[in-house]
């Protein structure tokens, strides 16, 4: 009964989306407020019905209803509750349900909070949002129905893919989707602006919080995925330049560019046409990411779909939306009015610089990711484009971006003083020089360029601090006065500084972990020791352990300093899941400050030894810590008074809410 | 500067960054692309020793030898040709004889493939797509592979 209810709710949502996609547009053209207002109520109702459908699917998983094919294939009653919940989106059908749920959620948010939007803009934007939703509802209902029943319900399910049985999966896919799908709002507003043929600075003010929110979620989602790959896959790598990872990085790069160009548009009314294009491209890249990951053209843990009709369906959605949007852009964009003037050396100039390098870097990732697919389709040659390609294209484009980043916030709008900014960054540059010298003196054996990487990271971080120091005039005026200035600073200024600082932290982590890490691979037997960096590990032996739906072979290791002082124990394991007859490697991690010791267990050898991989990863936690700082910076910026004042809720709605409480 | 000049500066800057990006990509494509080959391809195409390639096929049954635990030797076959492979390190979880494998590395002068990466596939029902295609080409594709490949969940691409 419950699955049928979910199925029915989803069909109703499709019906509502079709109404929402047509009526408001007609209303906006004929200036009919009744038709335009349909958008608000249908968007809210649509969300209710999608939530019912998603809730129904979740119910089937939580209570292990194996008469539903999707649940049978991806769940098992022995799994802990959290994995029964996460396995809702740990498969193709369920993850598409999550996708549309978030899409409908964002649509409802716009409908609910967008009360101060111009009526036609809101109607158009919600209609575009409904087109996207309708396409994906159709996709789910036609090719990926999660509510299909099995005539004879089995007693037990087939279990979730073991490497997906991880707490990280409770949070990585929803965050990533919040990011991907959040950019749909920017897309819908961009299309609405093109339909209206009119765009102004206020447009950027409405759209920017959505972009910022999506960007934050995507940042933390990518970081979460990277940390998951780091500890779950047993290789100690945090980024593989895997097509699936690139699929999430591309919208992030374009979204970051969009975030910055929207600032220029909001403050100065310039770069309008470019911002619209970026909004379209960012969501297009999100769609391409969905296509790459879900169509099965790439084989990976994410490629749940092996049914070719699904790939073709998503491809059709892709072509319709991206092609349609770009065609509309080509047709209508020339009609948009030109914006304000600025000199090349100015805040705007710096942000244009940012946009140029971010989009170029994004383009290299795009080419590197799609070229193998294109080549195979055209010539049949199978190639792989691996890390060397990205390191030698993406890297050189990111370095100038990092170097110029601290200058941006110090330059004035319209016409900036480059010499003045350089003088103010002198301290930061000196700190960077000291860091380079220290890195050369203290670390040996790493790549020659690594100390310069440290220097750039320190420059970026010190530059962010300089920005705040300059604005608060700390050290130049009495401390109390500086503190008052600090409190009075707009939160967006703090947000910028934190986000930029976070990039520096991440960069420092990447350089540390890749350049000065240590690695030992050895075949050892109980009693053997392994030395790495300042630590000595003793292998004490192996024992068996049984989990709810798996068996572990655990290796016990004692960790000491070289001096002999005991630090603790590490217990990596090899885990077998009988339901799928699969094995995974569960690495053991020991955190020392911001660095980690990483130990994973390999096969047992015929001579009684066990293969182990031991890594020392200096500063590796900074990679993800930096992303958390960026997320926090985004949050500060999002809570800025200007954005709240710019989009006030009418008092009536607030009063109604309070009354309801 | 006039509006026109400023726009020209912008366009110029954009084009030059784009040109740099294209140059970087072309350069990287020349150096860092790795072609996928089956053992038969290696024999037919006379792949030069030292050229990085990906070698894919089945791990020949009975060919796996572990020297002192870490140095591993096995043969990759597609039914027509076989290539001996050496690998130093820890094998991925689901490396088994008779299963599909993709190894990345280069041939040495003696025709032995020195792999530095063995692509780990975390699901035993999973057949790497390249390997499946290569086996189909050489006529060694068995139906049960297709059934396995049709199973709902595929492995991780690491």
C-alpha cells in the first residue's frame, strides 16, 4: 500500500509540475496575476507530494519491505538503521528520488520566500524550475521507478554495496545534491531573465544567496566525498581525478566563478550577460555531472545505472535543457543592457581575472573528462586521462589565481590602486618568503616546487588576514576601536576572508600530504616492526571479529614514538560481507595534530606474512578543514544583513508563522 | 580609456588565458595520455618498451606467483595472447585468478609488463568495460560475464 501511495504521489507531482510549467508563463505574458500565482501554490504542493513519495520509499527501506524490488536489491534487514536509511539513496532509483526531492524543496523555498520578487520574474523562474522537475519525474516514472513490486516477496534483501555502508554516505550525497540542484535556482532565474529580456542588479541580489548556499553545500559535499575515498578505498589518496570526482568539481569551479561575477553585477551592474551565461553553464555542468555519473558511460561506484535507455533519457534531458538554454541565450542576451564601466586594475578587474582562470580551469577539467569518451565514440580508441594531465593543466591555471586572490579584496571598485594593495600585502609576501625558506630548510626529499606551494598557501592565508586587518585598522588605532570596527564590518567581508583563508588551508594540506608524506609497503608477520616518519609500529597479530552483517579479520598494531613512548593502537581490518560475497579494506587512521598515520591491511600470503600499507600523511586534515572553513565563510556571507535586508519577508508572513507555533 | 578600449582589453585578456589553457592541454595530451591495450593489441601494435599503457584482460588461471609476499607475478590473457606482468605492492581486494584486471605501467625490454598500478575493482561481479570489450573482440566473451555485468551494482573505479 505504502509503495503504491508513493508512486501515486510522484505521478501527482508530475501533473502539478506540468501545470506549474505552463500556466505561470502564460500568466506572465498576459499579465494575469491569477495565472502567475498558480506557480506559488503548485510549487508548494509539488514539494508536499514529492516528500510523500520520498517518505514512502524511506518507509519501505526502514521497515525492510522486500516486496519492493528496489529495497530487495539494495537493503538487508541485518543492516543498522542508519544504513537502511542511507541505502535509500545508495542506488540509482533512490538517488534520483533524492534529486527530485531536493529540486522540489528548492522550488518550494523560492515560492515561499520569494514574496518580494517581481511577479513576472517569480512566475517565470518557478515555471522553468517546473520544467526541470517534470523532466526528471518523467525520467523516474518511465525508466527508474523505485516502487516496482516483486510478486513473491523474498525473506531477505541482497544488501547494500559494502563500500557504501559508511556513515559518510549519510551526508555526502545529500550535500552534493543540495549543491548540484541548488544551482538550478540560478539557472531558472537566468532563463526567466532571458524570457523577460530585462535584468538588473537586483536580479543578482536575489540569485546570489541561492548560489552561495548551493556553493557551500557543494564545497562540503565534495570534501566529504574526498574524505570518504581517502579512508574507505584503502589507498590513502584524497583526490584521484576520477571522472566522477571531476563531475562534481566542474560545477564547483563554475559556481565559484558565478558567485564572484554575481558580486560585480550586484554592486556595479556590470558583467550581466556573462553572469547569465555562467548561471546557465553552472547548472548545465551539474546536469552533465548527473549524466556522467548516472548514465553508466563511466563505470564506478556511482554508476548504478546499467540500463542504456536511462542513459539516452538523461542525455535527451541534457540536450533539451542545455541546448535550449544556450539557444535562448544567443537569441535574447544581446538585448540585455550594458552595465557599469571599470578600469582593468580594479575590484571588478580582479573578479574578471578570477572568472577567466576559474572557467579556463573548469574547461581543462571538462576536456580531460570528456575527451576519452568522445575519442572512444569516434575512433574506438580507449585512452585514460589520468592525474598527470590534470596536474599539468589545472595546476598552472590555479597558481596565478591563488597569487592574485589576496589582491582582489584590497582593490577599490571602478579603479584600484595596485601599488597600494601590493604595499599592504608586503607583510603577507614576507611571511610567504619565510615559509618557503623554512620549508626548504626543514623538509627534505619532496619535490622542488613543494616549498613554493607552501609559500603560495601562506600568502593566500596571510592575504585574507591582511584584508581584515586593513578593514579594522588593527595595530594602527587603539585595540578597542579596532574591535568595534571588526564588529561593524559587514559579515560578507568576514565571509570572503574566511573562504579565501580556507582555500589557503586546503592548499597547504594538499602540498603537505602529497610532497612530504611517507609510504611503506611490507609483508610482515606478528612481532615485526615498521618504522615511518617518527613512529614505530609493532604488529601484534590478527584476530576475528563479527559485525551485524560482516566478518572482520583485524590486525592489531601498537604505535610508539621512536623514543619508545607508547602512543596507542591501530586496528585495520579486512571486512567480508557474506550477503554479497564482497570484501572491503577498512583502514585504521591515527590522528596526530593535523597529520595522520594511515594503515591498511592487504592479503595474507602463503608464507604466513600479511601485506600492509602504511602511510604518513602530514597536514592531511587541513585539506578538509579548509573546506569546512570555506563553508563557514559562505555561511557568514549568507547571514549578511544586506542579503536579509535585500530580501525581506513581509511582516504578515512572519506573524502568521508565529501564530502557528 | 573608452568603453570600446576597455572591452577590447577584457576580450584580449580572456582570449590569452584561453590560449594558455589550450596550450597547456595540448602539451599535456602529448605527454600524459595512456592507451588501453589488450594482450593481443600489444602483440599486434608492437608497443614500444617504456611507453605507459593500460593492459587489460583476465588474470590467467594458475599464473599468480608471490615471491616474498610483495613482488607479484601473473599473466594477463585475452585468450589469444598472454603478457607476463610484475607488480610490487598490495593487490586490490578483489584481485583473483580468472577475473578481469586492468594494470597500468610499461613493458620492459624483455616483454615483461611492469605495472605500478593495478586498478582495484571492488565487486567480484564487475568486469571492467575495456576488458569486456576486448574479450568480445577476441571471441572469448562468455555469456555468464554478460549476466554478471547486468547485475545491478558495479564496482568502484579506483
